[in-house]
C-alpha cells in the first residue's frame, strides 16, 4: 500500500497520539479497578447498616411500644 506524503504523516501523527493516550490511560486501570472494588465493599457495608438500622427500629418499637 502506497501513501502520499501528507496521508502518511497524518497516519504517523494519529498513531503517536494514540500511543500517548494509551500510555497515559493504561497505567490508571489498576487504580480504577481498586476504586471500583472499594466502592462495592462500601455498598455492602451501607446495605448491612440499613438492615441493622431497620432491625433496631423494629426492636425499639416492640420494646418501647411506640
């Protein structure tokens, strides 16, 4: 495949830009995965807290009669 000079330069520039973007973004993936996992654990803790709070309200109503 033969390219004209300007098309070849344009492809090289796009490839360089793509390489720079990947070089900047790919190292962030382990960090993003760690954040995602922590958010999942936080959601589990929040759900457990809500369950305990509801259970407490139910027991409090039964104990105090309100």
